[in-house]
């Protein structure tokens, strides 16, 4: 009877030790997870930003505003701003309310070709970064890029 009691105590101690070890190891997030989350965050932010509809610019999508900004700049919003000014202000506001609040450092750029950047929000990443690039189809190729600094 005493041996059975001792065996039950040993089994309970082993179970308790297993749970303690398991939860201590789970708390530490692996380094590859952080990298994956940053890459997915960049991708999701670009997709969401470009699909967002403007509130006071003829309900145009941010993608449409970006295309107009890069090409004709003919769209004028209800508040008198042009497409470039409205896009910069709206995108900056969205990024401030999301990535800044989540304590991510970032750089968002939009460019025609490699040299002519016409949107630059945030600060350049000094150290490691995860990037997502999206090409907006238009009369010209607009490259939108979001770098999440790591």
C-alpha cells in the first residue's frame, strides 16, 4: 500500500515537472517567429492600406489615389487637396495609428522605377529589416514598399 502511494506521488511530481518545463519553454518565442511576423505584418499592411477607401476624396481607394499621384495628378479631393497630398496625409495617419502604436519602426515608400520616390513615410531602417514590395498596375509601374525594422 505504501509503495502504491509512493508511485502515485512520483507520477504526480513527473506530471507537474512536465507542465512546468513545457510552459517555460513556450513563453520564449523563437527568433524565426519574430521574423515571420514582421514579414506578414508588412504584407498585410500594404494590402490593407491600398484597399482602404478615402473618407473625403470621392470615396476613391488609396490605390487609385496613388495611381493618380504617380501619373496625372488630376484628382482633387473635397477638401481641396490633390491626390498626392491626400495620400501622404492619410497613409501617414494610418501608419501612425497602427505601426507606431505597436512600437514598430518602419519606412513606407512609393516610387516609379528605381529612382523617383514620390512617397516616403517613416525613417530608414538602420539594422535588419523585413520588406514587402507590391507593384501597382497602372500606365506606369508603381512600386510600393514597406520595410519593418527589426
